[in-house]
């Protein structure tokens, strides 16, 4: 028997189709250089549908260089905002920051790191105490388990030291590609690129490195960003996304790369 489509399902289908066709119209306008000043939040949502599909025309090499030259001139040595005192506490802080804000993690970690700033001390502290100290952070039960398990593995396999190697880092409990990239960049000075929600949004909206998923965006960023900017690129993009190119109501009027940005939803005149 044919499945009967319910009314809410039909409505959702209709909304999706309308949104898709509006997004296509925004893209057509953007390609024609006509999308200078969208007026509504709806137009920005539609523009983001285009951006999140990696459909914005990529920047030229000269535009990429110009954008990073500006980031560098405003903030020559950007810093990450997660508090830490050594590579181990950086690793723990990044693990704790999954699906949580840096500010939220920073509220919990001073007490945690005062009690345990090495894998040995973390194990001595024990899972129950770690859990108690981080209970203001989302998913804290699982994260406490991972912090203890990764401390054990660091001692058992790496002499208690954080390895400066992506593959080894990714074998640690709770550590994925993004966390490994942050640790390699910040603790070992490697020119890696961690793509979080802010970096993904900025890369796609502007035309810096359009891509459909985080891995695609990461690989494009590594390919297009000139070597001289790579060490700080991750922090410039995160800070730009966190404080200027906000997910809702981006501050285009204050944006230092607004003239280069290709996002059809931006609220300043297109280049
Ligand atoms: S102009 Fe700047 S703030 Fe606005 S969307 Fe583009 S990059 Fe983001």
C-alpha cells in the first residue's frame, strides 16, 4: 500500500523546496554580482545554505594573500583562548572543548590543572574527582573517562609525553582530527589547520576555501593559504568567526575583509 504523506511532512517538503530554490536564486544573483545588500535575516539564511554547500566562488591567490596580510597587520600574533600550562593541559582542554565553548572550559580548567597538570597527577586525581571538577562542561561524564584513559595511554605508550604526531595523537581516547590539529599547531608549531564551526563558516562564506564538509575545507585551506601565514591562520580565522563573522547577524560593517568577501548575505556592498 502506498504510504500516505502526512500534512506536516508535506509542508516540510514544500518549505525545503522553496528554500532550495531561493538559495539557487541567491547564488545566481551572487554570481552576477548583484547580491550587494540583502535586507532580511531570511536572505542571510538562504545565503548560508549556498555557502554551506561550498558553492561560493573561491578567492584568487591574490585575494587570499590580501586577506591574511590584513589579519596579520591587525593582530600579528593571535592566541588561542583555551587556558593551558603545557602540551598535556592543552590536549585535555581541547578534548574538553568538544561541543562546548572555550569560555565554559576555561571556567572549569584552572581548578583541574591546579590539581593535575601531568598524566600521572590526573590518574592520581581519579575519574570521580575529574568528573566533579568539570561537571559544568557538556558531556562531562564521557569527557572525564577520556581524560583518564588518555592519561593512562600517554604513560603506557609515550613516556607520559604528548606525541607530536597526528597518527599517534588520534589513537588517544577522545582525540579526533580537529583536536590533533590544534595540538600540533599550538604545542608543536606545525602549520596544521583545525576546522571548527567558525573556520568552516568563514572559509565557506568568504570564498577562502569553499567545501561541503570540514575535511574538504581543511585540505583546501592548507592548499591555498601561503606558507608565511599558515602558522597563525587557524587563530585568525577562529577569532574572525567568533567575534566578527558571527553565525547570526555577522558584523560585516566592522569586517576588515568585507570588500573581498563573496557571501551573498553580507550587509555591506559587494566588491
Ligand atoms: S563581510 Fe566579513 S563579517 Fe560579513 S560575511 Fe563576509 S567575512 Fe563575514
